[in-house]
C-alpha cells in the first residue's frame, strides 16, 4: 500500500481524498495555489506545497510544478480528483513515467474516452447501446442529409472534441441542416481548434442516467448502480440521486451488466462512469468519464463503499475482493450542489464566509472545506459544498433533505440553498417526473 499520496486538486474533493487517505493510514501532500493557502485541506494535510499563483493554468494545471512537488515530498502516488488534470492522458502518463502511481485509469483509456467519436465507436463495439447517427465524423453535407433522413429529424450536431455543451446544434429539418452544420463546426473550431463534427438523433425529453463502475487490475469489475442527474442547468448538474426514480430493478440489472461486460472487454481499471440518455425505456450512450465524479457520494450512501478508498486500493494493485453479488443497495440518497452564486440570477458570489453552521444528524453528510472566516476565492469553480442525504426510501430522504437545507447557515455569500429549497417543494421534483430540460424551464434560463 502507498505511504504518501499527493492530492492534485483543491476544494471539497481535495479534502475528501485527504480524509480517505487518513483513514487508511496514508500520509497526504496538498499542493495549492497562493489563493488557497488557508484552505481546509491544506491545513489538514501532512505536508503542503504552494505550486503557483491563483490562475489554475499556473498552479493546478502546472504539470511540472506538481511532479516536482511529488518528487521532493517523496510521494508514492497522485490522486487527480475531478476537473483540472483528471482527464488529461498525458498527465497520467507523465505521473507514471516519473515513477508514481496514478490513482485512476490507464492513460490509453483516458485518451480513448476523450475522443467522442472513438469513445462512441468503442462503446458500440463493446455492446453498449448508442444514439443512432453518423458512424464517424460528418464528411460532407450529402452524407449528413442522408443519415438524418434515415434516422429522422430533429438531429443534433456535436463536436468531436466537444465539452461543456459547446459546438452543439439542433436541426429540425433538412432545410436547417446545412446552416446548423456550418455553425456547429465554426463554434467547435473556435472553442477546440478542431471543427470536426458528428451527427446523432436528438432526444427530446431524456433523463440523464449514469452507471458507476469499479475495476481492479485483474479483470474484476462491478457496477455500483446508477445515478440520476437529470436536474441540470446549462449542462451543469445541480441535484443527483440514487437510485433513479425512473428505473425498475430489472432495467438496472440489465444496463449494469451490459456496462460491466463492456468495461471488462476493453480492460479498463479503477473507477469510471458511463453516461446515458434514457428515453422511453431505452438507454443511449453519450460518454464515459474516466475519473471520480462530483456526485459519487450518492452511490457511496446507498452501497456503503468508500469510492476514494477503493480507487487507492486498486491503484496499489489490491484485488477488489468482492463480486457483484456482494454489492447491496440500501435506501435512497440525494445530493445538492451548493454554489456560491445568486439563487436566481446565478451570478457568482465569492467572498468571506461569516457565520457558518452545517447541518447534521442521522443520514446527513456535508462535503465541504468551508469554515467561518474562510474566503471563497473568485478564481475557481463556484461549488463550495455538497449536501448529501440518505433515507430508507425516497420520501424519507426528501423529508430529511428539506430539514437539512433549513438548518444550513452560510452567511456572507449568496448560495444556491434557497433554489434547492424551492426545488424540494416542487411537485415535479417530488414526483421524480423531470427530464433534462425541466430545470432550465423552471429557473427561466436564469437571466
Ligand atoms: P459535452 O461533452 O459537451 O458535455 P455530451 O455528449 O456529454 O457533451 O452532451 C452534453 C449534454 O447535451 C447531455 O448531457 C445532454 O443534455 C445533451 N445531449 C447530448 N446528446 C444529446 C442527444 N442526442 N439528444 C438530446 N440531447 C443530447
């Protein structure tokens, strides 16, 4: 087992990783920007090294500085968290070339899943259902028109190098297709220096359902059920829950099994999430995330596993030690992402935290580095806390979540807590009857 892990991240996830390490008797190294010197995980880590100025490109994305920090602290392994360098295949490879373990998948799998067309092809070959569309990139207008005619309108044009919903355009008819192709391609070229696009059927009212998998180095793979992340604004997830109110046990078992077999086929290791759109009883692959996800706690709450601990164990070469039949799901969990932003205008609201009181009690978990007097820096993502609640069933979970949201005090900043309170009182949310477009309509786009 590792003796020392370097945490190449910040915020709540850095603290989350630190906690898992401590419980395993592993020492931690925090690397941080000059803006994060007072962060909770920096205070708690066994060692801390400042790796650069506030801007992420000079600190949390500074590969040389991070590798140097790992070398001088004599770390055995690097955990990348999510965001920043977590899905950078070159970084994972460099970590390994420098003699450290990368706590995540192999670089070749990160690379494969980072290319959307290659990922879709690999998924399809491994038996995962995908959205009907072009086999690869759109080569010319005639080809696009032909495929669109075969699958039926509306169709969606997506950038091969895509991310964050950029370079996506819907075409409702053949008349709209050439214009949409040109716009999507131009947008993709501007955003990713790569204008290549592909085309697929546009799903009008899908849910976002993702399957969590865990694999060791010896071909043992399990799935840990699904998460429903359909409450999104601008493709950003706001609330996640497990299990999905839309799936029955049979559907869960089938899609889980399909994903497990596919993951075993490609020889994937560590954690990963296969994301699907789900409509009218069918699953359609959209992408695979080759890292720990923000919303992993809802899975932990219903299956009683510490995912970061499992990541560290398998990265150190320990076999899983359990099989699918040993994974037991219990109750229901919901996570609310709490951002430092205005609950109606969504304007960022960094600054100094005044009074701070986190909720507690049975089944309540808060993943956050906040404390009274902490200054939320303006340089990074606005998420400052995750409130995760577990209950014996969905109703108990929601009652408890309303209670916990009511207790949460974060003075001095605008936060999304009032928005979560509105959501948890909303019949559509209570009934679990939303699709991925619902929240956007509910908040009115936020401007
Ligand atoms: P990105 O990498 O840009 O986030 P994704 O492929 O993950 O791109 O898609 C982002 C979002 O776009 C999805 O979460 C979903 O909301 C929407 N989307 C993607 N593909 C489709 C589709 N075929 N039909 C309808 N919506 C889609």
